[in-house]
């Protein structure tokens, strides 16, 4: 995280001088210490993120792919007069442990066109879907499978 803060400092300054590097190191260290003390962040979190980086990358690619597929499906509903919206609200339990994975799943569902998360508490989700077929397999979606691999 320290490296990300430092790189952000350099990018936002737009210049690269010795003075900016030293100030960048000091400011990145101060922000990192603030993060550790106030928010309970630790170097172990950095290691966990690095360990899961390939899965996070795959998850992001999967999210983009699902957004594209859903956008075309919703566009088909909007442009085809024969396809009418058939909205439905479904409830399911993801079975994911941890708040991070459940919140990430809720946000991913909301980002995908045609669905949005109405309510999420722990692993319980209430989802609104534009059509009934969008609700099929939510609890066994590719998002859930990939999030189960995160540690």
C-alpha cells in the first residue's frame, strides 16, 4: 500500500525531482501509518492482497465480461417490443464468509445491467431483476465461484 501511495504522489505531481521523491516517501509513510493506526490496516493485509492478486484480476475481467453480456441482454429487452420486462425480486444466501466478499458480490450484482441489490446483510441478498431469467442461478454465479477462491 505504501508503494501505491508513493506512486500516486508522483503521478499527481506530474514531475519527478529528488525533492518530490523525498516528500513523497515521507507523505506516503505518514498516510500508511495513519491507515494502520486508525483503520487497523496491517502489512499482513498487503501480503493477503498480493497473494490474491491473480484472483482479483480474474474477478475484474469476469465482472467486465458479465457487464457486457448483461448490457446486450438489457438492450435487447429495450429495443425489442416483443420482449417485455418481467421484474422479479429474489432472495438467496451466497454462502460466502466475510463482509468483504459479500459486499463485493452485492456491488457486482448492482453494476451488472438488469439487476441490482435491494438489500444485503451478511450472506443474505435481496435482488431485483428486470426479467425472471436474470434471476436464475444468482446463488451459483461466476461471481460467487470466484469469490469463494479469495482467502
